[in-house]
C-alpha cells in the first residue's frame, strides 16, 4: 500500500542503480506548455538511426513514461515534492480496482509516486493517462501538452478533444488523415461533438465498434439536416436522400458538376453508403455487430461528410 511519508524536502536529482533519475521542480507553466509549443514543428530525429524511428508502439516504455511524468507532476499538484492521493483514489475508483492508494494521504513524489508509476503495468498506466486527460482542462486553440511527447516518442496513441474542454487517448491514424479531420474533431457544434464520440469509440482505449458506427451516422445526420431542410417534423437521412436524388436537386457540391458524377447524387451515394452499411442499427434475425474495421471506415467517411456540410462544400443551387 502507498502510505503517507514524513514531510521533508528532497533533492532535485537522485542517483539510483548508477543512473541519474529526474525529479521535478514546480512547473512554471501549465501542463507542460514547453511540449505543446513544439507540437506543430518538425520532429527531431537521431542523426544516427536507432531502428525505431518509424515504428509506433501501443505501450508506454520507460523512455516515454519519464517524459510523461512532468505532465503528471502538474496534474496531481505536487507541492514541495509531495502530493495528496485524491486524483489517484478517484482513478482507482473509476477503474473499480484496488491499486493500493488510500484516501487523504500525502505521498513523496520522488520516493513513492515515481517508483510506483515506473512499475505500474502498461494497461493500468495507459488508463491512468487517459483518465487524467479526461479529467483535466484542455483549453481550445492549442495542442494538448501530451501530444508532442507521444508523437516524439513514437506512440501509437494521440490526444483528441473530448467533452469540449477535456481530452482522451485515441489510436493514431496516418498523419494526413489526422490533419484532415483535426478541425472537425476540435469544433464544438453538435455534429462535431457526436463525431468526437464516434472517434473515441473507434480509436480510443476501449473501442466499441457498433457504438462508434452509430455515433458516426448520427453526426452526419445532424450535419446534413442542419444544412438541408426537409420540411419533415422528424427528419432523417432518408429524407435527405430523396431531395438529393431528385431530377433537379436544389443542392450541389462545390466541385465542377459532371453528368457521369453529378454532385448531389454523388453526395447521396456517400450518405447511403454510410447509412446502409450500418448493419447493427436495427435488431433483426440476421443482426450482426459492426466490426472495428467497418466502424473506423465509417468514422473517417463521417468526418469527411461532417466537414463538407460545415464548411460549405454542400451548397444550394440558388446561392
């Protein structure tokens, strides 16, 4: 069990097993902004290759944990080398597992908390980082302070916005894809919020494929109906299909139209692909849960569609 220790100031650097181990001073910036300021810059790479530059890891190896500890130091409010256990106790309760933390204890950051975090099993450490991120304020307009650490360390995880002011861990996708959907995942409108839920259920630490697919469909439905009025009391995507597939539709894409690929009908086909591919949307004799591959494909398609509706790619023919 982790118990309260005597209160005394410790050194800023300690030596263990012949290695220098870092301890942390009070941060003079919030949540490691030093890292956030660098997230959009080109990543440093070793002059002499290590063979691990292109490999992504789903675990949190020791070199990455040590970089993350600075962020955790700020999250748990370490003061003069000590922190109370309340954030760890809350995490322990959320995971419904006894991880050894006791309420209202004051722990030594260097001699108790750091050794514990270094030895924490990888699944538990992943959930801890995800929990702390989900319970910590993430201001808009700047990258998450963990993003540069994860990216530099070759992590398969990235940070995505959650509940408008928090963040969660999610599986990293190819850089171009991530950049393409970043704006819509960080927006605060209703469709984007639902898409954020879909993204976390598809790429998060505990993926739920059918739930992700359902959220993706709802996100697109919200986005489509906010642009294309159907005149129905309780409209659905099916109502949008009929308007787009009319002989003279009132809606178009900003792309140059072509008789072989008319914009409105092409959009309707994309919407139908998402809609009809949702095999798990109704209970029926041949019901089947969506696979993770199906869900992730649906979320990427939904992100494109939500962005199109939000940015004016879908426009009225009268405008």
